[in-house]
C-alpha cells in the first residue's frame, strides 16, 4: 500500500502516523516517500532491503554539508585545521550520539539475533542509520532539506571547540617526533563480538618507552582511544 502525503511541508496539521511524526520532528521535513525512511531504519539482519546503500549516500551528503559549513564558519582556518574539525564532526561516535538524542533505536528494524545481540545500542548501527536517514532525506527533499537537518542536529557541536581539535593519533605522532622517539606502532590484539557490533582491542606503543591498550567499535575507534590513553600517560609522566 503506497504512502499518501497528508501533511503540508510546514507540518501545521496534526501528524497521526508515529513514524511520520517522529521523522518530521527529527529531520524538519515531512516524508513524501515513507518507504525511503523505513529502509534507512532497516538493519542488514532484516534482509537485502536495508540501509547500507542509503548510508553510503548519506555519509557523502553529511561530509559535504559539514565541510561547506566549516568553510563558512571558520574563514581564517587553514585546510589542516578544517580537516581536523570535519573528521571529528562526522565520526561514527558523533553520529551515534545524534541517534541517541533522537531516540532512533526505538524505530530501528532489526532481526531477532541482532536485537538479542544488542545491535539497537551499537555505535556502528546507530551511526550508520543516522547517515542513512540523511541519505533518504536528500533523495526525498533535496540537498537544501538535508543541509538544514544536519545544521540543526549538529548545531551545538560545531561551536564546541574554539580551536580545531587535535586528533589523538596525530597528537601522539607529533609527541614522538618532538621527543625524538620512534613513530607509534598499532596492532590489533583482539576482535570480538557479532558482525554487526564488533569490538576491537588495539595496542599502541612507542618503542619500548610506553604502551597503551584500548577498545572500540571499529579498528579506527580503538586506535584513537589507545592513542589518547598513551598520550595522557606520557603527558602525566612529564
């Protein structure tokens, strides 16, 4: 059965469908093609018609929107500083935070095993679903609507740091160079958990000077956490 548009774009009428109402509040636009958003909320454990393709699209739309916004907001910053801000703002961790603020997990469509494994609270799953929703909004309403939603959802975060944040891995690399030490070396210690919610344990070491171990939902996230832990350890030892 097709979805019939019953609301004006400005949402002045009462929304009767719970998902439509939630989407309108979360994204600032009433769905025209509800099936797009339903797919954006459908995990791979439910079959082939899942959010993966929309997540691919939404990731690019998010990156473009944030890059454009940073270019406007920080006109005097160099490319390197803007890149640091961009990487921090589009990270899976931030996307998962956005998902939790929207109570997105309540609308996820998961297979029984994925639900039992706790996929509804996985940073990977929640972050991917947020990007998929951005992709769906882009297809349904265009770039202007997607830009507006991203700016609304990320508004508090873009102003959070007066200075561009230094990525822990870059900071650790710079520390090693400044102290004439070998570059940091990363190694995966363990990979555990189901496919949709993996956990990585990574060790980072600077020669025989010091090392640290940390976990994350992805190899990159674990490396970042390990770098931050080692950097804190080294700075405390000054």
